[in-house]
C-alpha cells in the first residue's frame, strides 16, 4: 500500500482560496497512491485564531467541494486534513474529511481534544464526541487530529473499533517537535498499529511549525520522516504487518483495564 503525506507550508500571505487550489494541485499529482493525507487546518493555519470565524464554512462548503474533486481526479482515498466547520447552530468545529477515490465523502471527524487551554480553539470551538474509523480495501483507518495525539485512550478506542492504521493530521509547533515524534512512535507501539502523522510546515499565527511528518510501523520503527519544509512524503507499507505483529507479540490480549470496570477500593 502506498501513502502520500502532503506536508503543506501554510503561507500567511496567500488567500484561503489560493491555499485550496494549491492543496488540490498537490493531491491531484498523487495519482497511483492508495491514500493521500493532508495536515490540520491547512486552509487557515492551526494557530491563526483570528481567522477562524471569518473563514469558517459549512461541512459541504468550498473546502469539501475542491477536496472531493481532487480525490476523484487522482483516484485516491483522501484524508483531506481539517478545516474550520461552522455547524448550522453556529458552533465552530475542527473537522477532518475523508473522501473515496470517486470523490464521495466517506467520513467526517470533529476533533475531540481542543488545544489552547484558555484560548484559541479550546474556547472558540466545540468538541467532537465520536470516534471515527474508515474501512479502506487494504486497512481500517482511525482518525485523530493534532492534540488528540496526547490522549492514548482515544487511540485505544479506535483500535477497539477495528483501526489498524492511525492517521493524525496536525499543525504541531516546532518548539515541541520532540514530543511529536515520541508520541507518534508511542501510539504505534502501544496499539501495534501503523501511525501516519502529517504536520504543517512554515509559520502561521506567528508560530513556527514542526514539519517532520512521520510514518511509524506497528513495531515502532520509523519508515519515513519528512524535513522541516513543504514536501510530499511517500511511503510503501504492508497493512498485513499489523496482524502479524499482534499475533507474534499479543500484548493487546493481556489487557486488564478498559475492558470492564476495575474494582475500586475504598
């Protein structure tokens, strides 16, 4: 299976429409890949909080339209990263989209863990409340977005729902890049799953981005890692390795917590 991770550099001087066109051209060039993945909030920039309300759009807005066409043009499964969704009730969400090779929407995932503590998306956006998996012919994807990477229970829930390949779209800051690679490898090892983690490059909202998109196998080995600038990271991986890893080292079968409530001592 071949995946192309598109590490976009969000240019603050470009219009959102120009960014959409740029992303679409990059996706369309990936014909021959099985799966293409974009990063978090690439239309606006994950730290460009001041733009969130002005650039928010409905689920089936311009980003949905252009990404659906790009998936169909390339004939690929497309995780289109995320954008700022404005729900009918006016609530904003950090929403990721997945499209089939025919350009049909297969899934939408609203980010569950909002970053910012007392500012940014933590106070501007609503929280999603549903785990989302997507069945591809070769593997089952589990969807997560950026700050979600710090919450292992989300990924264990995705694995329990059948996920074999964990896809993380992110706008991760450069100053915490060591956490990015550490957590991506940890999520792969503890869940015996592939992790495809795609970040942005460049600077937005005054925050330099980490780049360094990474693909990790179920044993925790790094198969490919990008640099700091915009690039397309392409990697071949064997989805069957998930099953063989879990069979050869069946740690998931030894779980004691999370399956049924443990006893609580007074």
